[in-house]
C-alpha cells in the first residue's frame, strides 16, 4: 500500500506503522527464502550473493526493530517520557 495515497492517508498512525512493519517482515522473509535457493549454490558469485541477501536481512531487521511496540505509543515503556 502506498501510504501517500488517499487510502494510506486515512490510516491511523498505528495502522501505518503496522503496514510498515508488515512490509519489512515480508522483505526479511523474502531475502531469507532467496538464500535457500539451491540453484544459487552453483553460481560462481554465490558468496557475494549470500552476503548481499544477508545484508538486506540485517538492514530490514534493524529498521523493523526501530519501530516501537504498540505499548510505546502511549508513553508507556518509553524511557524518554520517564526521564
């Protein structure tokens, strides 16, 4: 979903973050599946391809982990709000 479309703009912040998290999880899963394709094991540049896919997984996972859990949106479990 395009979050800049009319449908995307109608989403609450929580719903938009859920869409982003779902997209990131799909990309993590896709990169993981691609690392297991047996045809790639015979590729001369297999190590570079694996490194690329693992880097993608790591980047998407880092972005996914930057999004706070649902309880954090209301000020709970947020260190900045308790200091």
